[in-house]
């Protein structure tokens, strides 16, 4: 029986963290947790309550609402992974919309939001056999993770991927707006006071600017299997 490990995948927005994490979890038979989706779900809740927008950010009200936010992952056999549910409502598609992307980094910078979600993430991963992706998994959530990966790619390449993804979903977006959003999220993620996006010292960096999904997956699976067999 092979040993179970904890795999932390961090990196910039639109580097394909979630895609490779889902693939890896399925390959290993591990639990997959998309922590970015958790922050998006919180953001969606707050947007619905009119507490967060381009022109409004009511932190005091946000803190009052946190106890009423319940986030869970419900496995969907058709897609092969757990989809995000907000207070028992499947919000997997809605949290991926551009308007949520434009607000999520601000919400993720609130220390009380991070504390609440990190506790949930640590509880999910306490038994190992988990692949978790986000911005601070290898530095804050699981600093002792057995395998840490840090995903990166050029800003333009990431914006191009995000633009194509949104267009494929039927959203009417401009490339310039998507590029600006990617740059803004990079700035907010790397400069926030609480758990900024940084590469863990012992993380393996993977620049996938010029890798296709198959090449990236082969590289990551090899790293995981080598770590499991150590």
C-alpha cells in the first residue's frame, strides 16, 4: 500500500492550477480542493448582499455576515470532481463569472475571511491524500506539505487563456479588460498584508507558458509519484 501525501499547488491566477490539480487528484484517487473557488463563493455571497462592488466595500458588514456563510464541496459524478456549494446551492458556474473575478482579490485580502477558510481547508486535508490549489497552500495552509508546486506563466499568456475560457462560456468580454484584471489580481495577491502570494522556499516552480495540458500533466504526475515512492 503506497503512502498518502499532501500536495499543495500555488501560483498566479489563470495558470491552470485547478485544471492540473483536478487531473492529478483523479489520477491518484485523492480528494481535490479548489480553495480559490471557496474565496469566490464568499465573494458571490457578499456581492448578492450588496456589500462588495467596484465602488463599495463594507468590511464591518462583511464580518457580521461571515457566520452565515457555509461552503462545501459536493462530488458530481458527471464532471468527476466536487463542485462548490454556497449555503447548499450549487454555485460552481456563477462564481467563475468575470464580475466575481473583479472582486475576489479584495475579499481574499480580509484576514477574517482567510482565517475562516484556512481552518476549513486544514480540516479537509488533515488525513492527507489531498491535492489543494490556491495562493497560500504551501506557505500557510499546509507549510509541511509533502509536495509543493508553484505555477506561473507570462501575464499575456494567462490573460489569453482566461479570455478564451470566458468567451467559450458565452461571456461578452474584451481581451484588454481581461488582461487588466489579471494584472490587478497579481498586484493585489502579491502585495496584501495577510498571506500574500509568494513561492514557498521548497516549492518546485513550473512555468507553463509554453507547455500544453498533456505535457504539464506528465511533469506533475512524475513529481507526485516520485514523492510517493520516496
